[in-house]
């Protein structure tokens, strides 16, 4: 019942902002390991420890 009374209230807006902020932080925490791995791979490629594969374009249909 309370959700119906909060339709256009400022407390609902604050609640939605809080949810959006938490979602943004959790998304960044999940992206962090991928970014760290990318940087490590990029540094290894610069030192010549790994080679970046060259991809061939697929044939036209």
C-alpha cells in the first residue's frame, strides 16, 4: 500500500537515485577485474611477452 502513496513524492525519487547509485558502483566493481586484465595484457604485449592475434575478415555472404 505504501508504494501507491509514494508515486510522485520526493522520497520515491531519493530511493530511486539511491538504487541507481548502488547499481553503478556494483557495475564498476564487476568491470574492475576486466580492466586490470586488459592493462596487464597490454603491458605484456608491449614487452613482447605475448602476441596479439591478427584476425582475418570473414568471407562475404
